[in-house]
C-alpha cells in the first residue's frame, strides 16, 4: 500500500509542507510551472535550496504582485498564515516580512477566488475549501461570531491561498493510499498579536488540533500554524508513529529561522505491508427468538463494537427451524461481546473460533460537489483500489434529481473525474 508519512517534529506550515512534498516528485520544476499557471492574480512561486543543521532541503517562497516575502514591513508568523499580526521575539521563521497590503477575505470571497479565478480540478477545489472551512470554524469558535462573519486576515491573502492550493494539488499528485501524520510539535510559550498576548498553540490552532496528538516541547514559539494544522487534519488518514514501510523517497521542507533542531517538515513515501489481523468469531444457535428480537440483538451488538454480525438459517433439534448467529470482533472486545450475546439472545452456549483475516485499508473521504458534501468509502491494498459513494448521500441526490441510484452514481463519477 502506498503510504505517505509526515513528520511534524518541528510543527507544520503551508510553505514547509509545499516544499517537502515537492521533493517527492520526479521533476519538481515541472510542477512549479503548473503552480504558477494556477491563475491566482499576482502570485508567483519560487524555490531554492536550504540547509538546516547540515540537512539539505527546499524552501518555497511566494511572491505577490512582485513583492517577495522577507522585504520590509510587518512580520507574520509562518509565512503570513496566522490570523493575527505577530511581533513577539520568539518568532518561528517560517516568518516573513511584507511591505505590501493584503485585503481581508470572507469565506464567500475565498470561494469566489477558488471557483472563478483558478483553473483547478473539482476535487482539488473541494480540498482547498474544506481546509478553509476548518480554519473558519476554528476562528468562529475562538471569536464567538458566525462563520459568515469571519475575516481571514493574513490567512485570507493570496499568498496563503497559494500555499493551501499547492499542498492540495501535491497531495492529489502523489495519490497516497494512506497518509500517516506524526504527533504535532506545536511549540511553547506565548505569542504577541493584535489582540494581546496569547498562549502557544494559538487558540485557533488548538481548536483545529482537537483529537489530534500534539505536544509542546521546549522550543519557544509557534511551530504549527492554523493553516498547517488544517492541512494536516484534512489529509491525515490517521495520526501516530511512523509505520513499518519501505521508503522510496524522502523530502525536506525548510523554514527560514535557525533552531538547535533542524527547522523542517520531513515527508517519506513508500510501501507498507498489506493488512492482516486476528479476529474472534463467536457463534450460537437459537430457535426461540422472534425476528424482531434477533434484529434488536444484532443492532445492540453492532453498537457494542462488533465488526460484523450476521445470521444463517439452520435446522435445529426436533426439526425446528432456527438461526446461526455469528459475531466477529477484536480480541479487546471479546469479553464484552460474550456478555452482550448472553444478554440479548436466548442462547445458553457460545462457540469461539480465532480467525486470521486479510483486509483492505478503509477510509471515508468527504467530497465537495455541486450537490453538497458527499461521503465516499475508499478501500485500498493488495494491488486494488475501490471507491463507493455512501448510500444515504447517493440516495438523497437520486431523490432530489428524480434519478436512479446508478444514474446519480454515474453523474457524480463523471463530475469528479473531469
């Protein structure tokens, strides 16, 4: 299975992720031409070689209207991404100075820019807007205002749009079956912004990284920006340690400032083993339960964590028709499943078998379409890839458009592959 691992030992920012992912491509310069043809008004991407703690990598710079980041002006954290104006003494550079003025942007204005000014495939445009929605929801929560009233400040500028779009395009280009992200180093201390002194991670970053493993460490400064956090949250299949993998290529995306540790995001792409695991099969025969009682028992077993529950018609003693009830579960859920089978069925005995199974890696992707958000189940491994739209979402489109399920599926497929 093709796996992308993102090492966030020094946080994450849009320009660093762009640079790291670029290094995984066969010809980064060709892709840079594609980025510069996006149609973002006034935006130009350039890259250069950078060395941190003796490690060579790539630094990406975005120029807006002929002005290069790093010229005179006020400082911004993490390549202008954070929605506050930072000027504290522990800036984590990815910091750049700007001598030009950016316009604030609402979510509606971002959507207009993405759909009407940029030549993007539908799935990439959907990724870009999904990342912005994560940021908008975080800012809405932090400031206590509706999402429609959020102004992105630096996050809404053209150069930040460029960073987010570049990462979204690169992720689609690499086409990894699985994206594993390390625990995120967010930094420590405080950050000075237009609203006052705030703790690190900044409130918006902390909100986005809910349910994500993160740590503060000993490096003072804001190592992970809201944009970096949102990109990781959107694309990660899971967060955790580096999996066992045969690495094919490694990329380093560099920040500007020097620290005792190499100031970079490191990415690795390669093959991981197809998945196998052990499951427990718990079986019992019953002939004195109503269909309603069997259905209720199956529902409760699924709610309790069963991987699969199914029935098979069988012949019982005294020629009575009955059912074989079989429950598949993980070892950790075995005792609970046994208790629930006894609780919700009339059986007085359960048989147990330990089985090895071979499974495809499964995940759910949310696609942005003209019909709204559509969930898609993606299964990969053993040299195959399967994709299936969520039934309820597909059925809703079919009802609204007076189509058959197959017609709705075909229309979605063609619109997302154009």
